[in-house]
């Protein structure tokens, strides 16, 4: 089941870009098209959560940080930010080029995340989109028919639903994960400042990644989707602590302004 879900995550994430010669606008449009079709099919299968307390909390955090993400966008192309919440017990979240995002209910509920900790993950994933890490990782030659064929098998096995129509679209893309360590560090840094500027306590970043580490037993094994590409090691915590004074200053200014 874990291997099946790992394959499912790789396909569903769709955090992708077209060939390196494609521009940001084209990449974002293609990602948006795949995202829309994926979400529509997931709605038909009843796995999109729009009404639970968890979903409402996630949406609230998203709406609060979004203006700051829009302000931080220096790609030259406006993003059409959007988030969906998936009813799934796995610990995962992802962002596509152009700001299309997904949070899994299991991430919040199993780790008992407070709103500040949700904001840490939210800012981190937004930062991946803002810095176009998916575009940097593009390799069009990897987007072969093999991806589409194994993707539908994995999705069907993990969920019991047929995603063949949507998965076919992923053949146009190259998966952008795993991100490099430098990409992860950059997402940590930018995400921390985003959430702090939005008025969320940046010190929650330490407790969030400690929860991640505890859930994975320190190895990442229990978090196939998120922690496998978002390492929760001592170096990450040390880097966050170095950034904390600047983040706390933004946090204090936000609270005064509010």
C-alpha cells in the first residue's frame, strides 16, 4: 500500500513544467489545465473536502497568506492561486507551477497541526511555486508513456477509482520532485517570511518539523509523500533558527498593523 501511494503521490502532485524551452505562462497554463481536470474527477469520486473543520482551517490560512504570495511573485506572470483539500489520511501537501495547491486532511489531523503550523507548510509550498522549482527540474524526456501507464495503475490501486483520463495528461510533463537541497532551503526561507508577514508565528516552523521528524521516526519512512522530499534534519532546524530574528520582526510588524 505504501509503495502504491508513493506512486500515486508522484502522479497526483503534478508539480511539473513543460520542456525547458517553454515559458512560465505556458507552463502555468498547462499545469492549471491538468489540475482542473484532476480536481473535477476527484470531486466526482467524493474525495475533495470543502466542508469539514479541517478544510475550513486550511482555506482560511491559504486566503490569509495569498496576498503576500501575490506580492512576492517576481516571475512576471500573475498566478491564479487555488487550493483544494483532499480527504486522505496520508501526510502530504503540494504545489504546482502557477500556484495550484493541494492539502491532505491527514497532514493536519494526524499531526494535530495548529494554524501556525499549517501556515509553515502553506508558505513552504507557495515558495516552491514562486521560485519556479518545478520549472528548474523539468526534463521533458522523462515525460513518457510509461508515466501515464504506471500512474493510472497506482491511482486505481490506491484509491479504487479510475483516473485514466486525467493521468493521460501527465504524459506532457516531467515531475519536479524530489527537489534539491538548495530548493528546499530556499522554500523554507521564503515560506517562513511569507507566513510571518501574514501574521503567523514563525516559531511554529520548529515545532512543525519536529512533529514531522517524530512521525517519520527520524528517517522519513512514515512520510512517503512530504518528508521524503522535505528533509527534517538538524541542518534544517538550524537554518530556520538563523532566520528567526528576521521572521519574528515581520511577525511583530504584522500584529501591530493588524
